[in-house]
C-alpha cells in the first residue's frame, strides 16, 4: 500500500469491514460503560464542539441488502438526524475528510471496488445527498446493495459525484426473480458546489462508453425534469446515442417498459412550441434525475430498539409497480 503524507480513510482502509465494525462496537461499549474518565470532544466545521456520548452516537446500515454491516456515526446534537462524523480505524473522521483523498492518481471517474470506496459512496449517497444537500420535496435514495456497480467522480482530491448501474442480468430486487434485460443508469448525484460544470453529461457519456456493445441502454424511471434537461443536452451533443437511451421500468422489456428518451424530449418541445402545455419552471438549483430529488430536510429516522441506535435511512419506501423507486439526483444546468 502506498503511504501518503496526509492519508484519508479511502487511502488507508483495508477490506476488513467486520474488523472495523467490531472495533466500533467495542468503542461504543466502552463509552456506554463509562470506561473513559473524561468525555472526548469533537469540533465541527461550524465551530461547535460535540461531546462523545452514547446519546450522540448511532450505528448506520451501509448496505441495503446486508443490514448486519454498520458503521458508527456521530450526530449533530442540534439535528439528531444528521451524521457529522464517522468512526473508522480507531479515529473520528468528519464527513468532508471521508470524501477526501491524498492519492494523486485518484482522479476522474473510478469504479467502486474497495471497502473504503464503499464508505465514500455511502457517505455521498446517504449522508450528503440524503441529509445535507437534498430538498424537502425530493425523493430519497436507499443505501446501495453491497455489490452495486458504481463509479465515483474524484476531482481535486475529493469525491464530488457518483452514479450507479443495474447490470444486465442482475436481479430487479422486486421479489419476482426477474432480471434486468439491459444495463440501466440507476442513481446519480453531483454535489451542489460542483454543479453546472458538465459532470452530469460526463457521467452519461462514461455510461454509454462503458457499454458500447449494447444496442439499448436504460435510464431508471421516473426521470425528473432536471434530469431530462441533462439528457437533452447530452443527446444534442452526442446524437449517435439518441437511439440507445430508453426510460425503463424493471426489467426493461420492449413495449410499455421502454420509452425512447430523445423521442420524449422532441415531443415535449413540440408541445411547448405549440403552446399546448405549460412547462413548469425549474430552478438551476434542482438536483433531480431518473425519479429524483435533492433535499435538505429528508425524512431520516432513528430506530431506538435494541442495544444500539440504528439509523434507518429514508422514510417508508416509495414504490412503483411493487418495486423501490430508483431515483437519481442531478444538476439542472450542465
């Protein structure tokens, strides 16, 4: 492993999720039993100091399909639904530090492979998007499955965006045993401070390039107005992809489960030109996509049952046709 002058979790974490969780549970029990003579204090980015007490700690489920895997989080005492730091490798790390890297080769879109990268994906998806940068009217993303195919976009030493893919042949997850019939661009998120830089279209281009051998590619339904604007810009720039991109519902069969995106964009613009519909105004701050949102007051809740508090991400699941709505959060301006 390379050694960096100032390493961050993604640079130094080994693939030992069970070991880190065991260490976190031991640390929690030590605090609960009052083994420490004086409570530690962590300084937040706001300047506020938080005492490390069990009342401010919770165990967060990392993966949707493996609820036994958790990490220990510290919540903001003024907003107990928001995690401000995570305990990893016997240290507390702020959310921003978890998203940083000191590895100069970690730049651009990179496939999520290591445990450290899974933690970064979780933090971007569940904590940053789910609590810090999501609008009140936005849908939420559930935690990704443990083996979800995803890429993180690294820029200037920080993770600023991600997108995930449902692979062709993978289970739809609706309990029917059906599998996706094509690769599907499922969830996507760009941090607010990095929007309007073309990152959304860059990820769409990467998705299309990754699956060059497939005649048809899916975008998870429903698609938000903001994401449609990103798709429109992408398809104007890359006309060769117009026949490949389809708005799909699982498993993506031909017919009612596939609608050509460029055709929908074209028809919508024709209706606008004819004055037959009123186009809703969308702010450039919109951050939605294939059924998305970007909220600030997300409905995250705590479950106080059992010996540990667990963070139950999101509200009761919104489903469509018996499945979890796959949402995507994107920038309105590209």
